[in-house]
């Protein structure tokens, strides 16, 4: 029988060491941590059965750790310890789901008995799968780490993200945890404040800046403070340039810059604005290593339960009332909604619900506004709408696959995990937990394969698995993988089997087709020139025309989607191919250590060198496989006819961007 695992979290090393020794003697597998964030990292890597948690720990205090664990890992039992315990702390910990509250100094006999009781209760409870827990837990840990890192620095900080994503809250939290938290935090909206007023908060007046160094500045007129510039994209260009000079200068004595710490934020794409000369490039470059990108809520739905819990608790403390609870149906509905206005809209909806609620403490499904309650909306949709939609799909259980990368040659693998409705397809780095939504805006490269990137994390060769998800209509899935999706035998056969092993589960949300209304093209529509187009069609078809040197020559194939079996039979077995010259070039680029003779068709000297073909026209079939994978970066199935003429990943993605820019989505 495996040992039950316990994690001890206390800032005092001697307590961690003593408890580890005593509980190990009792037959438990015990590990320790002295920091709240480190504890969350350990829980993320290997969730324990029981958490022994002190209230006062650095990094993230014990109550916040408890709240996080009970939101994303409710199956873990928690015993809370404190040497400064109060009735209020004990009550709060118990309400948040702690099994017991133990005051220091404690009797070891009573502690051991409490541990036994908690673990006995855990065994009796039915196991519940929380498929999106990993994603939300990881996101929360990464956010807390970013706040911790930036709170230990005085560098100016840029926060980017859509309106309502909580950029100001993050800046305030960094300020609160910094050594300068005693200073005022001043918010200035650049889109509504006049330039001269913003100037007065940022720079010394001309009179003060011209004062001789021997005469001190009047300190009563200059107040040390942290300044937060919201909507910095609207800041006057002259002020932007002056701000750059102040931040770039290393001569502190010459500086006329006032803020002790500067935070700036924008909901616009500053990279694009700088290219159009609408935002100062030099100023943007200052923040190249001090930028926090805050994702929209629709890309991070798994943090919604924690946001709801925090806001309900905040409202209860403000009004001196018991914390409202939310039942599972209502919570699921709020998690499925796409929240176009992000956290701001979520808080507003919760405030409306609480304002109209009766004295009962539970929020139920019928209190959710109709525009958000998708269950109600589904019943009211027309028959025509139903005809043009499919149910969203995920897997019933997690599945694992091992293999090698095609281009980098690394031993790699992947884990597929179910996700709730409206989550989308999300890649997650298996080492650091960073996530990359499978969306067109995250494409970084189309050389030899399609590569996604977000921040410092990337994943390559995604097209083969994306083709399978496209044709099996899998709409919500977490793909845990390294730097490259395993290529297996160069086709998608193994991915089809993997999806079938996980079993498809239909979900209670619609998956609308993208119906093409007219012809869209990318590339010069000329013979001999790579180009691709899509036009209206009653079904989904892909036609591919290729012209290659021998032994390929001129080949064509058209695939019409009937169901996943037609794809599995006609397209999925078609393998990657390459010429000897390609192998040489890949080697020069440092990619081809994985290009062995088993995972693609090798061509040279006018012949096939290493294998027999699975189809006479296997080559255009594989090109169609790539098209299917690339097109699923639109995030929905398509009704239309794609015609590709010698196209590759670059042309495929070009047509996708044409569709996005046309507004057809």
C-alpha cells in the first residue's frame, strides 16, 4: 500500500524538520516548504494527501494558500497551524475548508491524531475529477511569482492587456508588497488628464530643475510617490520622449524625474502603434524586460472560481455580512461565459446579483442574468441556429503519448487533458506550466512547421495533432508538451488512436461552424506561384495541387470531409516527406537531429529512398493534413472549399489572417 503523502509548510526550518522526522516515523511520506509560493509549486508538481499549513508564511500567506488549494485541489485535506491564533482566524480557516485549526505550541499526540482523522476522512470521500484545476492552479502560481519578482525591484513596469483584465490591481499589489509600500499610489488616466497636469506628477518644474545643485529642492513641494499611468498610449508624444530620457538616464543627479516607482499600462498593441509612429519606440524599448502581459479572461477561464470567491469574500467583509456561496450550476455557467469586458464585467455581474438577492446566502442558477445564462439561451435558439452548430467536445479522460520531435530530435511526449466548455485548445509547457492558446495571433514561425509562442515559451510542429482535433471536432483540450509535438511516424495515425483512447465527450455548449460567404485568396493567383483560396461550399473540402521534382512530379488530391473516419482513412496515414537537400539544410539550421529514416519519406536521385508509399498520391494527402491543422487555428470547423496550389504553412497562415482581417469570424 503506497505511503500517504504530507506537505509541511512553515517559515521556521526547525518546525518543518521536526514535523518531517516525527511524521516519517509514523509511516508517512513527508516533504517540507518554508514559503507559500514554493508550497504551491510543490502541490502543482505532486499534490499531497494532506497539507500542514502555518498561517504566517512568506511569499503568499497561509490563508491565501488555503483558499487557492481548496479552489483547485479540494481533495487535499488541510490542517492549519498558528502561534498567533485567534477565534476569527480559526473560523475563517474552517469556513475556507480546513479540516482543523491547531494552535502552537501543540501536543504531538493531538497533532498526529488530527492527521489520522483528516486522512481517514479523505479516504471516505468520493474522488472527483477537476479537469481544469491544473490550468487554473498554474496560472495563479505564475501570476503570484510575477508579482513577487517585480515587488523586489524599483524598475519602471509596463502592464499590457485588454480593458478590465486587472492591470491596475496587479500594479497596486506589486506596490503593496514592495519596500516602498508606505508611499502614495497615484493613478493618472492619460486619456482624460491634460499633458501639463501629468507633467507635474512626473517632472520637476523648470524653476526647480534649474536650481543650483548646492541649493536643495524644496521638499515640501516634492512628494515621493508611486505613479500609475493608465492608457499610456494616449500620452502626449513630447511627454513620451521626455519620459524616455528620464528613464534612460543613469545620472541620478541630473534627473528631474519625480516618481519613486513608475507603472504604465495600456489595452492597445503598443508594438503596432510604435511601428505606425503613434507611440515612442525608444520608450517602449525601455520596458523590453519589465513587461507583464495580462491575458483576457476568455483565455484563462480556469481562474474564474478563485476570482468569484475573492470578490464575494471582499463584499462580505465590506458589508459585515456572511460570505455568499455559489452553487455548482451557477458557478459552471459563469465559468462558461466569455466575459468580453473581463474581470471588471465579472465583478459588476456579481455586484448586481448580490444587490437583488434575498437574505439567503447561496447564489443559484436562476439569479444569473439571462444574457450570461447559456443554458437558458440554448433553449431559446432557433432551429436554423441549431442546424449550423455542433456540440463542443472534449475527452472523457486524460491520455499520454511518447515519441520524438521531427525537427529538433528531442525525446518528447504529450498529455491530453479534458477542459470545460469554451476553453479552446491550449498548449501547456510540460516543464514550466506556461500556456499558449492555439490561436492565430500566437504563431511565431512557419519554417518547416507551424510554431506557436507566447512570452518565452514556444511549441513547434503542432499541425499534425491540430488536424486530428479539427477533424474529430475536439474543441476544448489541454495539451501538455515540451518544445515540440512528437512526430511519431510522420503522420497523424497515432494521434487518431490517442483521441479514441481518451473517448470523446460531447458538452452542453454549441460549436458554430465558420460558413464561408464568398471567395477569399492569398498569394498571386498565377500558374507556378504558390497560392491558396477558400470559397463557399455546402460541405468542407480541401483540394491540393503540387508540382515537385521527380519522383513526385505533378499530383492532385481532393478530400471531402464526411466524418472522422473518412479523415482517419484518407488523410491521417499520409506522412511527412523531404528531399536529401532538405535534410542538409535542416542540419545547418540545427533542426534535423530528429530527422531519422523512420519518421518521414526520404526522396533523392529521382526516387523514394527509404520506404513504400501508403497511397499513390501520399504527398498531396500529407499537404492536405498540414492545411487541416493550420486552419484549426481559427478555433472552429469550416464550411467551405479550400483550393491550395503549391502552398505551404506560410500561405496557409496568410489566408487565415486574410479571413480574420475580413471580419468573417
